[in-house]
C-alpha cells in the first residue's frame, strides 16, 4: 500500500511539473505572438498612412481630369437626363483647407474679354480640342448628386450663393454643373435621336440644328467650360418658383447671370432656360443686367469700349 502511495505521489509530481512547463511555454508563445502582431500593425499602419497622405495631396491640389470624367457621367442636366440619380448627401463636401486657400488665391475674376470668367463658348466659339479645367466639388448639401464639380476658381462663389439663399429659406439645388466632352456628346446624340423621331419631316441638317438649341453640340457647351450650373428643374415652369425669383434678385451679387433668356434666343442660339446660370464675376453680372445684354452682346460691348 505504501509502495502504491509513493508511486502515486511521483506520478502527481510528474504531472504537476509537466503542467508548469506547458504553462510557461504557453506564456512564451503568447508574448511572442503579441510582439509579432504589434510589429505587423506598426508596419502596416505606416504604409496606410503613406497611402492616405498621397490621396489627401491629390485632393488638396484639385480633382484630376479622370475624376471629373467619372463624376460628370453621373450628372443630369437636360430634359433627356431624367431623374435617376440618388440624393446621397454624404461627406463629399469636405474640401481641405489647403485646397480652399488655392481657390481663394486665384478666384478673382478678370476684366479682359479673354479672362477665364468671361470666356465665350457657343456654336461660333467652341472650346479648343482637349480642353480641360481644374474643378472642385460643390458642397454636397447644395448638390443633387455626390461629387458634382465646378470650376475651382468659382466654386466658392457658387457655394456662397447657395448658402445665402438657404438663409433666406430658399432651396437652390444644383442638378447639373461641369460635364466632360464625352458626356456632352451623349446628351447631344440623344437629343438628335429625339428630334429625328418627333420631326420626320425635317432634313438631317435641320434636325441637328434644332437639337443643338436644346443640347449644345459637343465642344460648344458652357457645362464643358465648367462655369455653367443648372438649378432645381430643367422645365420652363421653374420661372414661376420662389427659387427663380430669388436668383433674379440676388444672383448678380455673387457673379452669376441668367445665361439664356427669352429675349435673346436669336443671338445665343439656345432656347430659354430659366434654370441655367453662368458665372462671370459680380462686376460683369451687374453690368450685364443693367444693360439688358446677353453674354454675346456684352463681349462685343467690351470690345468696342476697349478700342
């Protein structure tokens, strides 16, 4: 019996020793695993930080042409574009302070007819091939679609106007802004097809001419220039809204003009569009309204007065 007890004690001691060894080994392995995890996370975090820094730098320097193309494909600005886009007012309105400083530094509109803010774009004055413009995102709360773009030199004026309207209880919603040439080509072709179906009695040249009064021929649209903006609705009934009345009274204070009026269709070559506004600068917007001119007439006025 005593022998059995001694054997049992030895077995118990042996088991205790093995348990202590296993416990110690488990602790060592846990410490090693923790160290390896910390090292991995630190290394991965450095790589991630570098990646974020790179992306932030792109945002601070403005949106690239490729980004403009992709965002503009989602914009809708003519009667053919419908109402399919979602109203996601996400955090895309955040523009870095560096980017804002750049915009403020170069946003002063010029007085020369060749200044960026007075650039005339129409069927007789097309944009050069390969034209690009630096754009910035419009504040998301003023845009129907996420990532809508506008000329970086004028986007602050657009945001300011929308903010002022909001304070007055007016909802100015941007439904179309900058477009790529590819997007404008699609819209124009859609309009040609529509006119062809609705007016079989017209010749092909007449169909294309009529289509261009509604959706500009590619390269001749102010939306491609980046200084045009459509508000709320692409219907003529927009002129009966409080938003239109507010714009009529206040748009010039922020440098915007109603670009295509009823009275000037024969000069502009575009139908009446009460929703379409163009940035020219406060001084010029107020002078244009005072004279009762369209932009085409105003450019001629400036040419004659600068001789």
